[in-house]
C-alpha cells in the first residue's frame, strides 16, 4: 500500500512538473505575410502559372529548410467591389524568417527578369506574355495599383495534428474593430468563451486550424483583430455555426445577455465584417 501511494504521488509530481514546463514555454505566434491582388478577368490561370513557376520553387525550398511553416494561394468566394480577388500567403516563425523569404523572392525575380532580357524575343509558339519579365507578366494579369500587402501575427493559434493531406481548405475570416485600449480584454474574453469551442471543433475534426490575429504592421483602419479558421468543405461551416449556437443556448438567459454585452462593449459592432475564401494552392510540410 505504501509503495502504491508513493508511486501515485510520484506520478502526480511528474504531471505537475510537465504541466508547469509547458505553461512556461512561450506560445508560438507566427507571422503571416499576405500579398493581396486584384486579378484581371480571364487572367486567373496565368496568375496561377506565375505563382507556380516563380514563387512556388522558392517557398517550397524554404519550407523544406524549416523557414516557411506553410503557404498557399486563396481566391475570394464572394465578389466585393474594392476587395482583393486573390491572396498569396506564407507563414514564418519570426522576422528573421520573413527576411529570408523576402531576400530569396527578390533574388528569384531578379534572376528571371535577367533571363527574360537576355532571351529577347519569344520562341515560336510561345505566348508573348510568357517571354516577358516576371514584373511585366504580373502587370498584365493584375491591377498593380490595387495591391495591398499585410503582415499579421497570430496571438492565439490552433493546428490539428491529424489534418487530412491533399485538402484545399476553405477559410472563414471574421474581422473586428476593438475599441482603443480594449485589446487585452477582447483577447481574454475570446480565449475564455470562444477558444474552447474552436478546440472542441478541431478535436472533432470539423476545423483544421484556427487563430486570433492582428496586423503586426498596421496598414488597415477598418479592423484591429480577426479570427480565421480552415475547414475541409463548406458543409463544415454549418457544423461550426451549430456548435456555437449550442454553446450559447446551454447558458442561462442572464449569462447569454452578459456575454452579448461583454463583446459589444469591447468593439465597434457595426464595423464587423467577414470573408470566405477557397484555397487554390495549399502547402504544408510533409509528415515525418
């Protein structure tokens, strides 16, 4: 009996130490760089060809080297005047990773532009655009006057360890304009009342990943925070909605009213917006 009691206490001690060590480790807060493009009608395939021949080799290599955590291309599911139609994005752990990607992409574009200049005229049967520089080709497929780059940081992030491979996920974005000085309170409320729901949805395989993010370099005044999550199909969005409704409905009316008042008091509710995108390219490191 004494031996068993000692063993139980020892296991409990190890569990506490392990838990403490995990809590002491800083939470990963990756950076994501977004290139927002407005692609000219009918030029979508040429845009993807540019991505695959120019940026993909660079980002895939850096992902194999552990610099890029993931990257992809998304297209908006809803056409909204003034909004970008396509996004190229990549995630890195820190600014050092950002610099490596930026330097590698600049070198790649410079190299391909030099090769295009030296090659001169197009080969027989080749499209004129394909023979031009990368810069010229991009100018033909996109309205470069509308490009908007973003650099965001995930304050909170959840990634499924068992996400299916080969999936081109849909992504939902919910944008919020938090009142000045209320950022910490908003995050605290979101982590207390919404994060557990996202964790359950991820554990159940409904969502593949999620995050609470901000612009690390502020370029936009219409929002301060946004929540994103990836799903394997649009039907999963119904399950997300149902799960959130169920969580609120199980609470008393008094608690529901208090939650509504809490979140409304922390943000400009009229400024809230949402976006829905589908992935055209989605690359993550291969499972080891």
